[in-house]
C-alpha cells in the first residue's frame, strides 16, 4: 500500500476534522505529514519535515507533527521547544502506543485519528484552548516527499 491508495478525499477530510476538533481542546497546533518512504532515522526526518513545513511559526512554539512513512512502516510524533520545555520525558510515548495498536490492526486512518485526538487531550493541560485562538498552522494533512537540500 502506498499513501495515495490510503488517503483519498474522505480520509483527508476525516483527519482534517480530527485536527480541527483537537485544536478546540488545546492551543497546540497539530499537523500530519505522510510519505511513502523514510530513508533516514525517523525522528531526524520528522525534525526535517517540521522545519520544512515552517511549523516553528507559532507564538507559543507548540506545534506538533505526526509523521508517517507508509511503505517503511515508520512514524514519529515531535513537538516544538515550547512543549519540550514543559512536559515530562516520554510525553508522547502513550500516544504512540495507542496509535501503534491500531496500525498493527491495519487501521492507519483510525490510528492517526486516535493520535491527533490524544495529542489534543494531552496538550490541553499545558496549552489550554484560548477563546481568541488563531489557527496558526493549516489543519490539512500534507502528503508527499519533501526533499532534503
Ligand atoms: Ca490554534
Ligand atoms: Ca491548525
């Protein structure tokens, strides 16, 4: 299976909706980026994507990227410095485990959706939703290779 086989308009919309809902829990900005392959260490690559998508451009530095490489069966969750400064080590571990269970069961969209929801709930404690919230980073998922320079 490739990303294009899995992510049709309905699936993209479902995840976008999940992000919009999660961002009503927390001011944290969640993005999902999907590729087919990830040739380097997944956390390093996720950090590269985070920068390439300009995800550091949030006022509280509280962007969160959920990255997944479909063919290579790799995924990662990384947060910006504003999150890392205040949360405990292994903050994302429980979220990753929830996602992994669904991925193993073959439900990629469900796993991503669960991860988005969980990220919103977990960030709420540190970054509650503000009534004057701005959607700082697009809720649309992005798919495809972003080449390293
Ligand atoms: Ca926001
Ligand atoms: Ca957003």
